[in-house]
């Protein structure tokens, strides 16, 4: 069939968005990976699918599926959620300024702001190892990752709908983002792989961040990664409640009032172009 799509991005974290509210879209990992290819497809970090709301959740406006560039499905994408809100508004799928959408792992609230940005309730962070998921005996403020030659690195771990680890670094530009990010995808400590953040805590209100995303590699921005970095930084005593996170693609504003409270993320979303592609379902 001929499939309509929209190319969008949030701070350079780019997506192919598919409206499946009125079609039967059957994702195939091989075809998704081809679609995401920057050489033989449209090219993107993730593919976002907008579905009708779940029948058993009357307070939800849309379903939301997220697929990485390698075709694997994941449960969260913060930059993608903002793009979904922008897509819904631009295509007249809803007249609401506030939406509730359901991912594989949680329900998100999206609020359109007057300045064009989108504010997202990313949900309550989870820290127990089985919720991340991560193989560890008990929750720790800092975990230790053994490396070669007797070396080790400490990190924080959290789920914000997907698994994240955060390393504190002094210089993000020279951090081993790709090397360590790739290594951790094969570490048995993380049975569903993991997103790996490298954060420089500049002061209580500012962070510089780079993230290696599972299934996609390093991206220009990672919304859930920004949330994870702020949560871990606050637990470590490095950050306050309201934090500006600077990534290579731009800036996000993150707000977190502590354990048991949701993380709020605010940032832009942009449409790039629309097109069609032949899809073998």
C-alpha cells in the first residue's frame, strides 16, 4: 500500500510519523529499519505510530507506538511525544490543547503552550532494579560498572518509561559516548539494553548532556535522557527542581519535585516535510 508519513524533529532528534488512526498499520522490524535508513529510506532516529485510543481506557486520546531505527519497539520517547502533539494539532486530529496518550509502558500528558512549545508529563521515575530493568540486588544511589584493567565507573540508573543510566563527566565533548554506549548494549546487567547518558552538571540549574540511545546510537537530543539526567543529578545533590538541559540539538527545560512526583519536560517540535512510501504489509 501507499503509506503517508510526516518527517518531524525535536531538537534534531528526528522521526517519521505515521497516522494509523484510520488504517491497519502492521509494523515489520525489517521494513521499519529500511524506512529509518538514511541511505535507502527516509531516515530517522525513531518511527512514531499514532493509533486510536485503547478501548479499555476512555480517558486516553491516542495510542502511541515507538520504534527505534533498528526496528525494535520501545516504551518511551519524550521528543517524539512533543512531535505527536504537534502532528495532532496540525492535522486536525483533535482540537484539545491537552492530550493523554498511551505508550507501551505508561500514559503521558501533552500540553500545547502558546509559544509553540509542548510541555509533557513524562510520568513518575522508577528506581527499583526490576522496574528499570537492571540486574542488581537492590536499589543504590550509585552503581559500579567494572571495566577493563581493573577500572570502574559509577552511574545512576532510572526508568522514565524506558531504561537509562547516567554517568557524570567533566567534559561531554570528550566523553566515550559511542564506545561505552555500544558496550553497555551487550552487558547482561541490562536485559532490555539501555540508554546511556553523559552529563556535565554545570550548576544547580544547568546540565550539558549527550546520550547514546539503544537501537539508534547517539542522537542530537533525547527527551527521556534529559529527564533521567535531571532526576539522577537531583538525587546526587547536583541539581535543583528546574533545570535547563543543553544537548547538541538545542535546549530542554526539565522540572522535577522529587520522588513520587512526575517529571515535566518542555521543548519544541517541528515539521520538516510530508511524503509517501510504498509499504509491503
